[in-house]
C-alpha cells in the first residue's frame, strides 16, 4: 500500500473512532433509523413562576413566560405591548435605556433596530436535560 493511502486510511479510521466515542444522542433518542420513532410529549414552558436569576452581569434576562403566538415582524412587536417604556402591564420589566441606543450611543425615541428582535437575545426556558453536557457554572447565588 502506498504511504499516502495508508495515511488517508488512518485519518478515516480515527475520525470514525472519534465520532463513535463522542457521539451525541439526537432528540430522536436511541432508535434505529429504520424503526418508527417513539412518541414524545413536549415539555412545558417555564411560566409564571417569577423572574429567573441572571447568571452574570451582562446577561440578557431569560424569558420567564411562554411566548408562543407572540410575533415580531415588520408590522409590529408583540413583546413591546407589555415591555415598552410606556406599557401599562403590571409586573412586566420595562426595557432599559440600553435598548434605545444606536451603535453611536445616541438615544432614539423608539427601540433601536438592533434591539428589535427580542428573541435574538432573550429566550424562554423549558426544564430539560442538556443534549451536550458542559461545565458552565452560574455566578448567581441560588
Ligand atoms: C402580556 C404581557 C407580556 C408580553 C406580550 C410579553 N411579556 Fe415578557 N414579561 C411579562 C411579565 C408580566 C413579566 C414578569 C414575570 C414575572 O415576574 O414572573 C415578564 C418578564 C419578561 C422578562 C424577564 C425580565 C427580568 O427582569 O428578568 C423578559 C426577558 C421578557 N419578559 C421578555 C419578553 C419577550 C422577548 C416577549 C416577546 C416575545 C415578551 N416578554 C412578551 C409580560 C409580557
Ligand atoms: C442584542 C441583544 C438584545 C436584544 C435584541 C434585546 N435585548 Fe433586552 N436586554 C439585553 C441585555 C444584554 C440586557 C441586560 C442589560 C440591559 O439592561 O441592557 C437586557 C435587558 C432587558 C430587560 C430588563 C431590563 C431591566 O432594567 O432589568 C428587558 C425587560 C428586556 N431586555 C426586554 C427586551 C425586549 C422586549 C426586546 C425586544 C424589543 C429586547 N429586550 C431586545 C439584550 C437584548
């Protein structure tokens, strides 16, 4: 066998062995590809149990409620009906001045376009096991 073929063979073998050793189980679970998938029931959104502690100072706070059906598009932003500075929704934290600043730090009268798509940074939560384990430790005291 030529040397280059041996090297190529070794690379293929070691990457297959690596993929096997670190394989991540998909959301579908340990079900063979040709077997019918197991029916799962969707987990409930974290909802109405109070605000979620922030893990570090600059963290966009996590959304402590269901956001299904709330649209954000060119016609409007459903989040702002409760979270805008002038909203009358009791208990809904108002967006801070940071959300009105453009990239030159000038304050605008309305939400800055770079903060318009709230869910780019603020995400709702479900109580599930992470697919991939990690060593992240929160700085918040529980
Ligand atoms: C019907 C009113 C309403 C709408 C619409 C709404 N929220 Fe909220 N939101 C609330 C209330 C009330 C709270 C406070 C909940 C609590 O204290 O348990 C809250 C809390 C939050 C928080 C946590 C703030 C903090 O200080 O920790 C975030 C982030 C948030 N909402 C984001 C969103 C986003 C993003 C959307 C749109 C996809 C949205 N909300 C739409 C009423 C609303
Ligand atoms: C580019 C990321 C980003 C986007 C987009 C964004 N936010 Fe935030 N948001 C943050 C960060 C970071 C913080 C925490 C620091 C701060 O208050 O600026 C925050 C804070 C907040 C808070 C808490 C304010 C406080 O004084 O405690 C609310 C409520 C909030 N955002 C709602 C929204 C809503 C509603 C939208 C959409 C209109 C939105 N955010 C878009 C990053 C973002």
